[in-house]
C-alpha cells in the first residue's frame, strides 16, 4: 500500500509540474506562443509523458487552477458534521478552497481565456470537477440524512453562482495580485451574498 501511495504522489507531482509549466508559458508568451513540446521541456519531461496526463496544452493550463488543492476534506481542523448543515459545510469548503492565490490564478486564466474559447472550455471543466468533488464530499459527510436530490440541487446552486463569474456574465472583480494589503475581496463579498440568499431556501 505504501508503494501505491508513493506512486500516486509521483504521478500527482508530474501532473502538477506539467500544468504549472503550461500556465507559466501561457502567461509569458500567450496561449498561442508555445507548443506542447515547450511545456514538456520546461517541466523536464518528454512529449509522451505529457500525453499521459493531458490531451492538449489548454487542458494543462486549466489544470494549474485545480491540481490537488481542492482534494483536502481531511484538512478541516475541528470540523464536525454535527455542528454543520450541508450548506454551511459547502460554504466552509468554498471559503477555504478559493484562497486569494487561487482567485488570482482564476483571474489570470479568465484573462487568457478571453480570446481562446478552448481554454475557457477547459477552465469551466476544471470547475465542474471541483463541483463534483464537493458534491461527493458533502454526500459522504451527511449520507442519508438528506435525500440524494438535495445534494445535487445544493451544489448546483452554489456553483451555478460561481460559473457566471468565469464567463463574465456577472461582474465580480477577482484579485489580480496588485491590490494593497487589506484590500476588499469582491469575490468573498459576492459569495457572502450568494450564501445569504441560499440560507433562505436551504437548511
């Protein structure tokens, strides 16, 4: 079992390196300014290794946002389901997962996506993967205490409010990294409004 764990960690590290290299190249050169071979070379791997993890450079760029950072249900400190509802649990998940650094990365990915629909598609797909992970985590915590449909509706409502930020159909200023310390976080303000509205309909 230990060998399997180490092998998984190595795969995750490779995936992370490739995704980060792709993102850095996209920022430096633009999405059209490099090819897959450049990503593999920058990360220190072969073109074949890249193909084992990603189908294209856009998928790799988008995955620099998610990676393994959302897969940490165990890092919840003193969290206990007895003291939370599914709604308050997903609020905690969102607030901990969408850190300032994550929002800065998302902002940059949105900027890169404006002229590259293929990248936007992959970024949206990554957020949908996070959505599925959140739904499965909530269901695992609360199980049959709520009907199955409840989890789909709850997670759909929360992430349904996040996706319009990505496609810019609603204007929510994401941090760029150039704000002074202590600057207001518009995304946090927006999510506070979202959860305030959801608390009126979800228990």
